[in-house]
């Protein structure tokens, strides 16, 4: 049983109504295909594969691979915990017009807050700060785009996506000192060991 009921804002409702009245099945199918890029199972599999690859082939990348795997695990669990505490109806359960135009049904009807996909993407966007500038911009653009598919599909209210994305950034930043602390200490201790 949820402890807190979250109501959509007027802006949330206005955006959802606009999408419901102006979408079509082609846009919805494209958004539905794209949204898989932010699915927790896909991201956990990619993080685990990257971690294993770093272990076997690129030992110098192990700290970053460890960090990405830990962040992926945390952002996979946290939304499930929060959804058990918060109760909010998804916008796709409140539209008839949208379904006529191709909007699919998403997940459990009362699990709108926060968007788990956006939590993952917020963490990805934050972790992208560890990448070179071109890769960083690409990762952040991808993270925002994939998060917005949740709004386009009416799977989440805009505020759910903003809250989820922000939460993902916070999780990544809070874990960074713990998961990357060893890698920051190694170069300085190696320098001290030199004659």
C-alpha cells in the first residue's frame, strides 16, 4: 500500500492532453522502440558486459566500469522502492483519445512516480561527465531523448520524468566518491613511491 498519493500538475495535464490529441501510431511505435534503450534490464546487461570487458581487456578502465555497474544496480532497485511508497496513475490510463491515436498502455497503472527509465538516464547523463567532451555530449543528448520517450508514450507525467532524471543524477553523484575513490588514490600513491 502506497503512503503518498502524487497528483499531476496542471502543466503535466496540459502536456499529456496535447500529446494525446496530436500523436499518431507511427510516433508512438517509434517512441516505444526507443524507450527500450532506457529499460533497466537492457542497461544492467550492458553495464555487466562493460564491467566484464574492462576486467578482461582494459584493466585501467576497471574503476569506471565498477562505478557504472554499481550505479546501474542502484538505479534499478531505487525506482521499485519508491513506486511502492508513491501512488500516481499513469497518464495513459486517463486518455481515450490518445489510445485511438496509438498510445499504448505502460506498466502498472498506478506506478507513474518516479519514472524508472528517467532515473537510469539521469545517472547516465551524470556519469557522462567522466567521458571526453564529444562522447559526453552524445551520451547526455541520448539520455534526455530516451527520457522524453516516456512522456511521448504517456507512460509518465513530465514531472515524473524530471523527478526521475534528477534522482538519477543525485544517485550517480552520491556513489561517485565511494566507487571512484580508490582510482583517485592510486595515482597519488604511485607518485609518492617514486624516488
